[in-house]
C-alpha cells in the first residue's frame, strides 16, 4: 500500500479554495502512485473554525465539500477531516470527524474522541466525543484512524482524559495508524509531537502516518512537519516545515528500509520562519498586500521591518521615521540604514510641531506640573495618529512592533505604540528579539550593528533608557518566563533566587496591565503560552495585585 501525506494550507471558511487545494493534491498523489491520500484535521473548513460551526450553512458547505471530494475519489482513496452532524438530540450538535472516501462515496467515518479544551483549544464547546471505535479495512490492511489529540493519551497517562482511543482499537489488530492533525506551532512543540508519535509506535508496535496542517490562521501558526514512524520508535521521515507538501510512502519500505529521519530544529530559525508564515498568511488570507510601521532605530522595529520585508517583499513595506527633540541622531541614522539595507521605502515625519501644539493646548491645564508620563505618552500617541493617517490614506496595514516583555509589564502606550493590525513580536521576549536579530544577521549585516548593541530606549525624555524603570532584560525575562509560561508562583520565584521585592514588583506590573493586553492587536503565537486566546486572565483579579 502506498500512502500520501498532504499537508495543505487550508483557509478557514474558504471551501472553494480548500477543495481546489485538495483536488490538486489528489492529482499529485495519483502521479506519485498513491493508493490513499490523507489530509489534515477539518481540512474542508480549516482549523480552528470556532463559532462559524454554529452556522448551519457553514456545516452544509463542509458537507458539500466532502461530496465533491468523494466524486474525485476514483482510482485513489481520500481520508479527510470535516465536521459531521450528530443525529442524537442529546449532546453537542457536531462531531469532529475523519471521512474515508473511495469509488465516489463515503465508505467510513471515524469521530474524534479526545477534545482538547485548554490553552488555544476549545473543542468541547462544539463537538461531541466519539464513543465507538472501529478500524478501516482497505486493500487488505486494517487502519486505526485517529484525529490529532486522540494520540496524546498514551495508555491513559494523560489526566485530562478517561479513555485512550488506540487502546480501544488495539484489540481489533490494526496494521497501521493514520492520524489527521491540526497541531499549532510553538518553538518547542515539534519535539513534543515527535515524542508522542514515537511513544505510540513503541506501545502498539505498528507504523504511524501523521499529517499536520500548515499555514497561519490569524494568531495561530501551523508548521506542518508531518511524519512517518515505524516500529522501534524511529522516525522514518518528516515533511518540510512551514510549506505545503505532498509525499507518498510505500508501507513495505517504511517497515524495511532506512529513511531520511528527523530534520534538524533550531529555535531561532523556527521562530523566524514561523513569523514569516504568520505575516504572509495574515495578509494573504485577508486580501492585503502592504504594511507600514514606525522605525525608531531600535531593535524591535528593525526586526519587525526585516520580517515584513521578507514575508511581503520590501516594495510592499513602508517605514515612517518619526523623530522628536528627544530622538538621538544615531537612531534616525540606524533606521535609515536599515531601510537602505532592505530596499524599502521610508519617509521622515518629525513630530516636534504636533507635539509642541499639544503642549500649548494643554499648558493651561498642566501648568505647574512637572514633565512626566503624560508628556511621554503624547509623543507615542502622536506617532500612532500619523501612522494610522498614512494607513487610512494609502491602505497599508500598521504592524505593531512591541515585544512580549513590554506587553507583559505594560511598558507601552495604549493607543500609541501598542496600536496596529497585527503584533509581530508580541510573543517574543526582548532577549529573544536580540537572538532573532543575530540570526537575521548570520549571513551579513541586515540590521545595523548599532541597533543591536546600543542600550534600549523609548527616547521619550532626555537620555532615557529602559533600565531606568525596568530591571535588565536578562533578569526580567527570566521572571516573566517562569510566571507567564511556566505558571510559577511568587514563592517559587523567590526560591529560585530572585529578589523578593523585584519578583513582587514585576508580577504586579504583569497583572495590573491586563487591561492593556485586552486592547492590543492579535499576536503571532510562537511560544507555548502567548498573550491572546490561549491566556485568559481577569482584568480586575486581585491575585498578586
């Protein structure tokens, strides 16, 4: 038997486009001699469809997509993910299902059993879990069909669940496992997926063919990396990361021949490539082409500009240099040098006249009060108004350049530098931004060296440095990572050796600035715990306040 894995970039709700992609993949699989082609979870409608699933018409269109694919399943079988209506009144209205299509018709359907409802997942909101377990018989082989999370409860060791689907199927003596997945990217998750696939293959002693979605859906990025594993817990092959691919495997060769094995995985290459895909798909799937951003000469805007230029083309990215009387000459020079290195357009729009006008207007009310945060934030908001003016007049989407460290502690101006249609670095800590810059410069200087080595500053008052009001980022980021990503308590952090007063100050900043994060643009997710849909905190909570 020859099995083709087709990791495709589905577009949520774009049924015509998704079917066209799959039909093209079917033809490619035929050319490769495949007997069956396997598509990812919920491929007909795209994952995650969220509350689109509450529209009956949406489900009807998914059903129609399945029928179109069934008509194409002649001379080759198709295994594809799609929602299915639950005929039983009690329970949820839908199942998350895998359809087996052959000779023009639906021949087999397996529903998903384990419905993740944590972090970015909310499947039990929509789907009923499967309670029946069968195997698919095709060309003399018995196939255990599973969907994504179904393989993540090996031997009932995951306390989130009470059933292990493959333990239920094992007595039916399957010859192989096929898993249809939509597993989102984070820079450490590929290792976890590989471990889970290996553990399943070791436990059941049969090969697994695992196909994963690729492409970005707003903040969620799917990296592909589909794989084949064989008994002995060995990865026979991995498909590419961050690109569509159709690749066919001969089952006998998988069982008897050496394969290419795993691909190397380096953190900052993965983050870089994920952010490019996130940018490209956010713009492409919304029908957008051009981006604009403010360039300060600092590291965050520089990295954002490079990523945007690489994802969209430098001709589609415009930078605004918005100096004030507090901006250093080297900041303007560094920003200008960056645009020349990238070949992107830039304009210089000094904010001094607008800032002086605001101060003059406010002088009767601010009289006698010292310069403080109010005057600093005015500058950030003037810049945002100018950027949005260019956006509205010429059409480019404003990219937000704030990093995860700043977003965590509220070191940013609401309706100022926190504006934008998409946050590119909002899930990348400041220390990681520096590492990403070094990765970008690995083959030659793209980001001016001065932008990397100079002390970070918002330049909103004379000689300002971030360290005036924040701990050094190498310390701050360690505390933030332990609290946000690993859910460590203040006492846990103190026992790790961090100063108690510093811990309580930083965690208080994180919690009291939750209201700001509720008003920021969607953030491209590259870690295991990003701000946004996967981290749901109350704004008025008292914990650690």
